[in-house]
C-alpha cells in the first residue's frame, strides 16, 4: 500500500499487482477515510490525473501508470485505533503464492464496517505486514464458520471473481434446521430481495422481484429423540446445502422459507427454539462452509478443500445421535 501525504500532491506509480482496477476503486482502497463522493468529485474536477492527463472514474489503471493525487484530507487511524486490531493467524487449509484459504471461526466478521472495527482481513494484514496483497475473494456471515478464500495476487482475485459469476467454485455448507426438512425439497429456487430492516440491519426475504437464487439441499440426518423433546423441540434436521448462486443470506432465507430455519440463527430463526437449544450447548448459528471444489485460479489444478465442523458443533451432533 503506497504512503500518502495528506498535505501534498502525491504521484503514485502503479505496481503490477494493482493493474487492471478501476481508478475510483483503487483510490477508495488507498485513501482510507475519504468519502467515495469526494473521490469522485476530485476525479471529475480533473484534480486526479493519469500520466498527466485528465481521466474518468472507470478508467482502468495499468502497471507503470503515474497517478496524480491532489492534497486531500485523509482520516488517519490513531495509534489507539491501530492497537485494537490484533494480529491473528487463522487455521490455514490451503496456501500458495496466489491463494490463501482459511477456516474462519464463528463470531468473527470477515472485514470491518457496520459497527465492527475489524475482521479477518484486517487481522491477517496485521499478522502479515510484509504481504503486498491480501484481498477477500468472497464473504461469510459473521456467525458462519468455515472456508474463506483470500487472494494474494490481483490476477487471482480477478479470475476467482469471474469463476464465482459462473457457478464455480462448488461451495457446500452444513446446516442444522429446526424442524423436519422435506426430502422432496431438494432444489429450492426462490428469488431473494435485499432490504433494510427497522433497526437499519441488512435483511433478505423471498420476493418475486428479487434476484434469482438456487440452493440444492440433501438431508444427512434427522434427530427426534429424548434430548430434543426435553427442551421442547420436536425435531432437528442436518442438511447439506450446495450453492448454485451466491446471494446474501441465501441458505438462511431458503431454509426459513421451508419452515426449517437454521438453529441459532438470530435474524431468520425461531427465537424460542434458539433459547431452548442454548440449553443443549448451541451458542451460535449452526451454519458451516464445509467444502470448496475449484480449479486453481492461476495453475488450473483441481483443488478439493474441506473444513471439518468445529468441535462444539460435533459434540452437539454426537449428543443428539445417542439421545
């Protein structure tokens, strides 16, 4: 990341790993704390230039380009703020010079924002100060655990984003639903519409005006014994969910739509059932990114990556099976 002086004109030479990005996206990344509207204003006003010429926000930057950035007020992080982002190394499932795949724990956001000061990507950058490039390929909800891809090269990020738009890689999740999942409901194809909830939170609902969404479900096990009955729950269903599209909260809302919401889901789940499940030791949402199958974005090698269920979820299932 280049060093920017807020009081002077800056001339930044684009490095190969940053080539191919839109100018506005690049400036948003390096001018931390500067509103997007201000960045677009200085581009339109001709204060930002590429190789001494006026440019547009959607111009693609190339290696060797010299970007002129005018004096600009940058909201700098205080020393106190920097200290509260602890360096953290997560369990590595796969790593080479282009791609890093970690096993994200539940309860950790993938990035800062929306009231969260930092997430996986910020902690990884703190733990790897010499890394030239670390960018999230996709996202997982804060309470979802499992496989998370991080690109170590821009070329890998661009290729992976292209792959994601074309139903690749294969992403398989494990989820525990409250209720009986009907085995006939294998393919759920219900459009999803994003909206803002009463408290300003991001929400999704099934709506004919939403984006197309397709999840394939397979029932792995059903629990309806003395343990579930002891807390007032008739049945629980362990399902495997394979994403054919990657919409926000897709599995959570598709399961809710079939009257089998995910256990522990505070947003789309059954509030009373969640309280009862806490007595069985479930303190989180039971949704885990279990398997990734993909062609390596650079070498083309076929990768099969797997993250086993966290121990607390394994213990819960083991208790349900013997009860």
